[in-house]
């Protein structure tokens, strides 16, 4: 049996601590270099120490007895009497809609489902239906305390460390096909230009009619699937083809709306590691998302923006997903890095999302695209949670929140509670004051929990990569230089594995020009720049640290 693991791309070349840095002479950058070095050292000291994958596994493999006891008391199905009670209290019955879930093959905790209907004049009625986790995980319970402490689910090789017990996350909360489920729904009327004209946000009762995977949708419409397989898929989903086509069209319209306002899209491939039964990596490849993935992405973005805008106007306690403008220092560094590759950042004064979007469009389809995309992402701020609506630079959005994944993210669960309390007229002045204090604490805690989870997931992927590449020590591969530092040169291979060539392994003394981001040999004048092709040999793999060492091939 083979397990497929999907992991997020690192999004940057990591500066890993060198073991030695002789054989390098460094040209001082402009300004006070001593001050710059002191600032960098302080930044390293201030960087928090995150827990390793092993620590998280040890801490999160089991829930406490009180949490398990609370989860055990929650019914696994909706009884007729509970359904009748919910409908009497005003929950809207949407079980007549053709609702679908679109996910990967491995997904068990299904947060979101969608429905679509064509309207006269080329408009659409889009429904985004999200699991009503807040109905089951009540404030002040042991379940709530555990979910808050974890902050987010963590996805590692072959396993998930869930935010909620599997009885909930894979059971009554998960929008499984053919089962009655409670949800929070956002119904949006979208015109033929892709603009949202009207919307409703309400509690609902739904039943997912069918499920389909990203790969199946791609195979239905575009894939290089054998004709017999495509015909079988078309027969299986024959009565849903029109809806799926409408979803594809609407996703393209919504993407065009985001593009016009300057939204930035990074088209990074995912690192796909295939392991055997023992968890040993047997294959590593880079996979790009398709239009099928973008259908869900666009619809979730639309719902998140709609919810954020609505509750921002109401000025109630809330959690927003914010993304600040890049720091000037990082933009200057990015400008220098891409200039060595023949590109520039257009525009003067305050950096706007359109400027970054224009750069990425310029390199699209070219050899420099993956490297410039990576360097650009590295220059961006980290998105985080905030009780203040400060906008999202990357999405070029004035309003944004996380509403669509309450099974695996605590901020979404909090947002659901705020929606439900507002719908039921419970948002008194006293309650708002209490919640504002909590929202500020939750924003900070959940942002840290997210970074800790990402750090563990990234290290776990790096370890799998290092273990996989350890099978190829002594062999040569083609790659691209993705970063240059004062101690060595990082090279990325086609399968997305990254390794470091220490200057100490090179035959010449190297001079690192920080301003131009170029390394050159003092004697032979050989220059190395970001984006240059490179052929390297694998010489060492530190699996525990997730580090790979290369030498340049002779």
C-alpha cells in the first residue's frame, strides 16, 4: 500500500546555518555594515523556537479524557427530532439543493461544500456551505479549550494531528455525502462580470448530494486521461456536468475580478512525496494546481471576503486575516535580486499589489518564473490574524477573514460564533466588550499556532526530501540557483529539493556582493547569480535537520 502526501511548498529558500564560512570575502553593503550585522544577529535571537514534529506528535496524538468524554456525548447523526428543532428555531432547509464537495482523495475532514445555479441574464447563484462546528464546540467547554490551545490541525506524513477529535472532525462536523449536516451558508448572487451583487448569510441544514476530487474534475474537462476512463467519468457524473461546467466558468470570472484589482497569485507547485508502508519516501515530484483546485479557491475567497465585509460594517468583535504591505528593506533587496536576472520593479512611491502582479506576469512561462516567484514571496509579509480590519495586501482586498475551515482552524470557529450570536441577537454591549478582549488574545495565539504548525510541516517535508535524496549521494542533477548568501549558494532541483553548496567546497576564494546578490571567484572570475542553471552532485544529507549538501559538478 502506498500513501500519497501533499505538502505546501516552502515558498522560500531557507538560510540554513553554515558549518564554516572560510573561503569567502564579502564586499560590505552600503551603509553601516556593523549595524546591519548586529541587527541580523538580534533578529535571529528574537526568532521563536518552534516545536519539532516529534514534540507535536507526542503532545497531540491523544486528547484528554475530559475532551474525549465531551466528544462521546455528541450524537454521531442528526435525529429527526433535532432536525425539527433546528428548523423551528429558524435554520433554513437546503437539502433540496445539488450540493457537492470537491477535495483531494485523502481528505476526511470536509469543511466546505458548494452549490450553483444559473440565473437569467448570465448571472449565477453561488452557495458556499461551511460545517457548523460552533453548534457542537461550545464556548467554555473542554473541547473548546483544546481546540483553542492547538489553534490549527497539523498535517504530517501519513497522519493528521487534528484540532478536534476525529469523532467530530471526520464525523458529525464533516460534510460527508448523503448525510444531513448543520452548516453556515453564504448565498451570493454574482453577475455576468463576476461581481457579487447580493448575498445572504444564515444557518442551514444541508445534505451533500455527491463528492468529486480535483483529479476527477480535471480528467473530465482537460486531463490526458485515456478515453475509456474519461467516458466512464462522464457517465458517472453525467447529471452534474452542467453544474461543474458552470462552476468552472464562474471561477474564471471571479479570478478576473481579483486580477483587475491587483490580486497576486503565486503559482507554486506542491511538493508531492510518495511513501511506502513504513513511511519511507520512494518518490518526490513537483505538482502544479489545476483549474479544478482554483474552483474551490475562488469560491472560498469570495465567501471569506463577503463575510468580512458584512461584519466589518457591523463593527462587532471579529477576527480578520490581514496581510501588510512589504517592508521597504525587503523590497529593495528584491529589486537588487531580480535586477541581476534582467527584471525590475515598476512604479514609484508606495508599493501597490499591481506592481508585484505585473512582475509575475512578466516572468510567467519563462525559466526565471519559479525563482522570481520564490524571491517575491520571500519579500512579502506573513499574513496573520487581527481583531482589526487592516486589509490584505496580497489579495488586494479591503476585507478578508477566515470563515471556511472551522474544523481545522480556530479563528474560523470564532468567526462562526460571532456570526451565530449576531443572527440570534445575542451581541449585547457587555458581550462585545468581553469578546474584544478575547479576540485580541486569540489573534496573537492563533497566529503563533499557525506558524508553529507550518514550521513542523516544513521540517517534516525537508526531512523526507533529505531522506529521499540520500539514496542519490554521488549522483548529479540539474537545478537552478535560488539564493546566494555569505556562506554558500542554494540550488533547487526540478523535483523541488533544495541543497546548499558551501563556498568552502569550491576551488576558488569566493567574493559575495550583497548589493548585486552575486558570488564570484576571486581568481577565475566565475560568477554565480540567482536564476542561473547549475549542475550539482549530492554529497551529504542530514535527515534529522532536513538539510542537503551539494557540490558543483566538475
